[in-house]
C-alpha cells in the first residue's frame, strides 16, 4: 500500500522570506498602511510605494536578482 505524502513537503516551514523594493532593489521595505487603499509596502530608500514587493527566501536568490537587474546597493 503506497500513500503519497506530497502534502508534507508543502508543510515544511521555510525561513522567513524578506521583501525587496521593485524599484531600487533595497530590502528596507516595510508595510505601509494607507486609508482606503488597503495594505501596501513602502521602500525606505526611494519612497516607492508598491502593492506587492518582491520576496526572496534567501540571500543567494536576492544576490542573483541584483546581478540580473544591475542593482548595486551601496551600504
Ligand atoms: Zn526602493
């Protein structure tokens, strides 16, 4: 008798992802609560307000993204 336990894979908790600004690539993106506009996110570096920031699970993916986009955070 073979039971497939594929669901278990989806239940594994990953490390928290971090949010990245779609405009400048900064990781200093925080929830921004506006009246009647729903939840959004604002970048502390370029003030860009976005509905859905990019999310990465680990620094490797993030660095690869920076390379792809040509972003070069200076800090
Ligand atoms: Zn930004």
